[in-house]
């Protein structure tokens, strides 16, 4: 990416592309506040514009642009940065972390979905993605898992603190003697899966380095995916259907079973379970 160029650009030259809008909606109250400030002579921070193959896309400053347009302005101050399409997506998803209208949970979900759609993101760790767009790594991990499982309930995921270690939100946590050991085991699995994500990210960097020319990247990536899938399938999923958390030979006296083990259990034992 080349050096930022701060300049004044005609509003008519800006392209509105929803791909680079991390907000789920335009807040009219914020636009009105900006209009009032601008009318009173306030100097607003420059918006950020991605210059992608000669086209100027708004990636940060949509409310300021809307306010300027409604006031009848013809131009606006902007930082124009030559970028690739993916770089512009990252920049847009990470916008408004420390300025402007506070992001809603829906906005954060939108930001995560934007970057997960970038092909190269697949090999990045949850922590790296979270760091770049300003959310918790647990927030990213849960959305990733829901995408892999094909769930339609991602909007129910709430942003969590960075120290959160739960996997699927155990509403009944603490009601059974097996809950605490199960939570601790989940934490261990989550940490190891995070390490695998970090290794994948490092390998992605090596794959683009001339030094990695002799590596069979397809085979290696398949092995890493398989390792992660095996851990995800085996990590605590629910209380043991055979002993309901009391401990038995089937669960090796842990009180819990992994996803695959529960799926393989007799149907009559799973009745009433989520």
C-alpha cells in the first residue's frame, strides 16, 4: 500500500459501494448532528477513501459524506489511499473502532462477515482478525463456527469480553457437577485450536515466500484443517447422554461428550436434548 494522500475530493466522484459499508444502517441522528456542526463551522476529520483501480470508494466516513451531501456541499476533505479490493474491505471493516458513532453489535457482526468473505482470511487466526477489526477473538470464533456449521442464528451471538472462553453459551452452566470440568476442557480445546489458527496464519505467510516453494501446500492445508476439525468434533459439546453428567465409562467419567459422540448416541437417549 502506498502513502496516504490527503486532499479535497468532489463528492460526485465518490462511489457508494455497500461492500465497503460496515454499518448496518445510516443513523439519521448522527447525520443531523454532523450537519449542525458543519454548518457552525466545525472542521470534520477527513474521510477515508480507497482508490481501487482508479475508482474512489468510501471506506470510512459515510455519515460525514451523507451530511455534506444534504448540506449541498460539492467536495469534502479525504485521505485517498491506493488499495486492493481486499485491503479496502479490511479498512472498511475496521472503521469506527475509536471514532464516530459507537458500533452496535449488528455493526460488529457485519464487520466480521465482511472479512470472513475475503479468501485469504481463511488461514488467519481468530485473534489476528479480531485485532484488526476491533472485536474479541471469541466473537470471531463463534461466527466462524456458525458459518462452518451452516447455522442461521449468527445474529444471536453477542460481543464478549476478550477473556471469554465459552463455546456455545451454556445457559445451564453451574447447574450440574460436570459443568465446571466441561468448561475447563472447552478452554483447553479452544486454546489449542487457537494455536492451530496461528500456525495456519504463519504458513500462509510462508506460502507467499520464495523459501516455501517446495512445500505441498494443498496437502499441508488439508492436514491442518483435519486436525482442527477433529478437535472441534471432540471438544465438549453437551452433558453425557448416558449418565447426564454423573460420569460413566462412555464419557470416561468426565460427564460430557463431544459433538460426534453425541451424534452417534442412540436417539432415545437424545430426546429432549437441544
